């Protein structure tokens, strides 16, 4: 069970990390041709466009997942109708996105307004919802290589396109938009053909409204849940723009997420791997086994984020060559450690998705996202943009653990996940990592070696215990 979990997590996680390795080597090259203004424009645009991205799929992924497991002989019929409905809906969504981009492009990028709008909208118009349907199908079929290989190939392509557009053509922030457009179109094309022509999921446009309405009744309550991802991960840059933080400082904060984004993606990869396994255990009535999957994942996350955090000072000095960006490593520690919320969060809500109690999930996630926005609005004007890293940490911890203390959720989760113990361990390691980041290389090497030895010993102990 654990072997499959970590192998699938590794495969899902390895796909995004291969381009990160490539980016690791070219980042020092391209940052010489980027300014904090470039980072700022990219950060502001991502923040605003992400603010409505949840509307693209209307939460209907939960219907795809549940129909796959609960109606294995008829799910394809439901998927094709949802595909048809979403294809038409995405035309309207593309119009909304285009209008939003037209109005929020920063003044320093106003000359490229129409081009930025076209590069963001075109992939949606061309391929619609296939970018979600394709990965969902392969995830549920437990074929992680189909997803990871695409992620790796087009991720590496994006990295080298960034190098070409930014360092050779000197396009600055526009280099990111061009690279993303080309890679997204090609990636979606690789999903479009098999989904439509090999596996037979051609959209049905003459869909039955009863199916769509019943599906939306379940899926729409999850929209605030998915919107919380934006509120927690991207809204801080939008708030900074609203309260008057300069584009240069937004760029510095965006740079602080350089490594944090890796662990955000790893958390998503872990979700792809663990969710089908937990769903299977729930269906078998084995909630304890599902909990054990979360425990193993949480331990692995704590080890990885802690070791990465204590070395961020050296890593940032190597990666971020533009003046003023490398000093953001202390914020990077807080951001990286905040993503330890993810496994415990999945432990608290995955059972709710299985039993389709989606009206409960959004109350946890949306409140956490709203908390992040309110804290940023209150504290950024007084304490500066740096405080956003701490408000994000607080909000993510809230989202990861509050579900274990809500009676209606506790009733669904029949086993004890020991949330307070995991939370205390996460907070303690975050404090230690924050201070160790400034210590000598020798001490960091000793700590790193000690953590790896302890991890190995614990791994062998639990492996022996599980095989008895």
C-alpha cells in the first residue's frame, strides 16, 4: 500500500520536478535579464486570472470521480454530457477572462494588453475542458505515467522557451506569457486526441438538462472550496496591488515563492496519488488504512520541507541573481513549511467527497481563504508585503486542521488522525528551520545527516511492523 502510494506520488511529483531541475540550472541565467518589475507583472496577472479560474470547470470534477467509481459501466455516458456542457460554458468563461485581463493589466505592461489577453484566452477557446478531463481519466485509471510524462515533457519545453524568449529575445515578462501559451496548447493537444478519438469521450452537446442540473447541485457547493486555493495561494498578490504595494515589492514576494511553488505542486501530486487509494479503502470500509496513508504522506512532507527550508539561504543565493531577490529566503522558509498542511487537509476532507457531503467541505476551505484575504487587508498596509507569508501560513494551517474539530466532519471520519500532535510537530519544525537557515554550513550538514538517519531508522521500523 505505502509502496504504491509513494511510487505514484513520486511519479506524479517527478513530472513537475524534472522541469524544475532544468529551471534550476537556467534560472541564474534568465534572472539576469529580469527585474522585480517583471516578476511583479507576472505575479499580478497570475493573481487576477486565478481569481476566476475555478469557474472554468464549475466543480464538476467531483461528478467525474464519483460516477467513475459508483457507475463503472455507465460513467462514460455521463462524462460525455458533462464534456459537452463544459465545452459550451468555456466559451462564456473565455469572454469573462478576456474582459478581466483587459482591465487589470498593470500600467507598465499596458502596451501588451491585447497580446496578453489573447495568449491567456486562446488555449481555453481551442481545447475547453479537456485539460481537466484528460488528467482525471488517467488518474482514476491509476496511470500516473500518462500524466507525469506529459507534465515533464512540456514543463521542460516551457523552461527552454523561457530561456529563449527572456534571455535571447529579451522579452522580459512577456517571455513567460509566450512560453505558457505554446506549452499549454501543445499539452492540451496531447490530451485532446486520445480522450476524443481513442477512449471515446467525444462531447455530447445535446445533453440531458436533468443530468447537468443534478450534477451542478453537487458540484457547485465545491466551487467555494476550490476557490479557496486561489484565496490562499494567489490572492495575496492581488491584495498587495489593491492596497498600493509597488510592483517591485510584489515581484520580490513572487520570487520568495520560487521553491514554495515546488511543494505546492508536490502536494497536488500527492493528492493525485492518494485520493484514488483512499477512495478504494473507503469503499472497502477500511478507514484506518486510509488514515495510515495520510500519516505516511505527512511524515514524508515534514522531512522534505524541513530539509529544504534550512538550505534556502544558499539555494536562493544561487538561483536568484537579480538584486534584492535572494534576500527573500526567510519568507521562503515560512512559505515552504506552510505546505505541510496538505496531507492532513486531505485526511479531513477526502471522506466527505466520497459520501458527497460537499456542502460541508466549502465551509472549511472557503473560510480559510477568506481569513487569508482579511488578514492581508488588515496587516499588509501596516507591516508591509512580507507579512503575507505569515498570514498564508496561519490560514493554511487552519484549513489543514480545523476539519478535525467540526462535529459534522468528525462524524464522517470514524478514526482518530491525532491532529494536535501533527500540528505541534509542524509548528516546532517551522520555528527550528527558520532559525537554522542562518546557521553555518557545517551545522546544517550535521542536522541534515541526523534527519536522514532518523528517517531511515523510522522507515525500517514501520516497514518491519507492517509486515508482521
